[in-house]
C-alpha cells in the first residue's frame, strides 16, 4: 500500500472536504440578513404583552431585562418561513448597584420558540420575525 493511500490520506483530506462543503453549502445561501428583530415580551405578573422592535447591536429594556440582538436572519419568501436571532439577555434586577445577571445567550427561532427559550420566573421573550429595513 502506498503512503498516500488509506486512512492517512483520508485524514489529510477531511478538513479540505469539510471546508468545501461549508463554503459551497446551499443552506447558507438560503438565509437573508435582517437589521431589525421583532420580539414578543410577556410580563407574567401583570399579564402585559408587548411587541418590541430591536435593531441589531442596540440594547432595549423590558422590565428589569436588557435585551441585545447580535444577529438576525430570515428565509426568503419562496422557502419555508423561518426567522432566527442570536440574543443576549441580562437581568438588571431592582438594585442599581448590582451587576447584571446573564439569563439567556443563544439563538431563538420563530417557528420553534420552545427549542431555545428564555427561562425566567417573571418574563418570557420570544422571536416573532426578522426584517431588513
């Protein structure tokens, strides 16, 4: 068996194969970048439901929470509907001297809010949509 045959050659080519798949993946081309995320926020104590609009990179407040949208993407109209946003949510509490406590850091999906949900005793936040302005 030649040195270039077998498992050694496969091990060397695997990173090249994976990189080629990621760069040429049609799934990556299926997402459009959004500039604004529309979120639905629920205060479980007062039953107040609010619709929030958040620009990418800016922080908005709901109750004691600070919500920052880092990325928002959506599918084009000819594909099945789906929106995804990468959110960072902190709870500032009622003490202005206390450090904010991270309560969520990850992706939320509009079609499956339970897959990656904010778990907080007082507030619920879900992604409704992403839009490009």
